[in-house]
C-alpha cells in the first residue's frame, strides 16, 4: 500500500512537473505569437507613418513651390507697376498687364483650398476679393482716389480688402473708370507717347501692387512650416482630401455664379471679367488641382492604386486630363456666356468638375476611410 501511495505521489509530482513544463512552453509560444503580432503591427504602423510622411511632404512641397512662385511674380508685378508710373508708355502698360495675368495664374494654384496654414488662409481675401457682387472694388478705389493722398502700401492695410489685392490691380489696368484707362482714352500725349496720370493716382496704383507683394511674401513665409506633419494619419489625409475638395468647390462656383439660369447669365459675376481672362484662370485652377491630386506621384492617385482602387484613380486622372485637353480656345468667359454653344461648353466643364467632386466624396473617401469635413466655401 505504501508502495502504491508512494507511486501515486510520484506520478502526481511527475504529472505536475510535465503540466507545468507544457504550460510554460505554451506561454512561451503565446508570448512569441503576441510578440510577432506586435512586431507586424509596428511594421504596418511604421509603413503607414512613412507613407503618410511622404504624402504630407509632397503635398506641402507643392504649396511651398506655389507660394514661392506667387511671391516672385507679385514682386515683378510691383516693379512693373512702378516702371509704368516712372515711364507711362503703351509698352510699359502692356508689360504691366501681361505681368498681372502671370501673377494671377500663379495665385490660381492656391486659390480656394482653405486648408493648412492658418496664417496663409488669413491672407486669402486681401490677395483677392471675389466674388465682388456689388462692384465694391471700384467704389472703394474711387473713394480713395478722391482723397488726393500720396498712398503707400502699408497704409492700404487699414482699408477694405477690396482695394488691396489682384482685383484692385485689374481695375486700374482695365476698368473704364480707372485713371490709367481714362488717360489712354482722353489725355494721351501723341507727341511724347506717354500717358498723363497724376502722381496721386499713380501712388495708389503702386500702393496696390506693393500691398500684393507684401501679402505674397507673408504667404510664402506662412507655408514654410508643414501644417500637417504632426497630425494623425487619418486626420492628415482628411485635410489633404479636404483641400482638393474645397478648391474644386470654389472653382465650380466660379462657373455656377456667372452661368446663372439658362438664358439669364450673370456676366459681371465672372472672375476677371474686366481683363477678359476668366477661362485662363479656370484652366490654371484645374491644372493645379490635378497636380495636387497626383502630388508628384506621392498623392491620392498613388494611394488609391496601392490599396487596390486603380479603377477609381484612373477615372479621376482621366477626367482631369480630358477637361484640360478639350479646353476652349477663348481666354474670356463673357462671350461664351452670350452664345448657346459657349454656354453649353461651360456647362460641360462644370459637369466634369462635379464628376470629380462626386468621385472624391462618394468613392475615394469611403475607400480610404476618410470623413470629408465641413467645406470652407459653403454658404458663399
């Protein structure tokens, strides 16, 4: 009996030892699995973070490059406006007009995005006051011209944003009430081949260009810091998609406002109607949006393809390309608004942009797990 009891105890101890050993091995294996899962998770997280960092850097660099280009063009515009006032000839005026258009196209790359640097966003209205539904720019500039003051760029900072930006510069160059245009119409000195324009009027003219140059320098400085660098992956991606969606919405408003209702277009709602360059502006907008979408092969297009949504990526990219390839030859929108064929072409452009916007909201956002937030242009 003792032997049996001893044998049972022995067996129990042995079994306990075996079970303990088995449990330890099992725990080691479980711990190994857990460690493997953690390692895989860390690798995936690191991969996502690296992917996000690459995308964030690419998108930010686009803004840095665009802001630097705008600043360069705005500085040249200021120089050309000053040159005209020093030597007001047909050639210097033509040069100023050409540079204004170049500066305007540079601004189109950033116009309407309303995402990113808060300091940059705060400059938008003083760079361009649009829509100008009640000719606020013209009325305010005429009020300032009547003061017969020698204006400086800094002094305009205390005035309405309507007189500080690209729209004010366009008014001086093209509006029939502008002293520069009127000098061409009635006081052109054919013998000297110069325009007669007062020093006070020219001071406001160059103050406007100086103010645009100052704003562009502030914009360039504001974009030197990447506003998305420290954001969580999903939030940064949402900001990126939001910027593209906002610019699409803003550009579509540049069409819907002047289109009005069929048979009743609102020609003075067209951007840059004075200079007759509305269509040039729109094309620059769309080119910039396609570049933002691609982000030098590191943007939404690549992300969609990497995650198995190549068909969506193809449709969006092809629609951008189709819009640009079939672009109307005329630089002006107003003549198009006045003909049936022109109106139809503008509607087709609007529909093409709407197609891209719907694809971003209804396909891209769900496929990438993004919630598109409030649109900054809503309610305009």
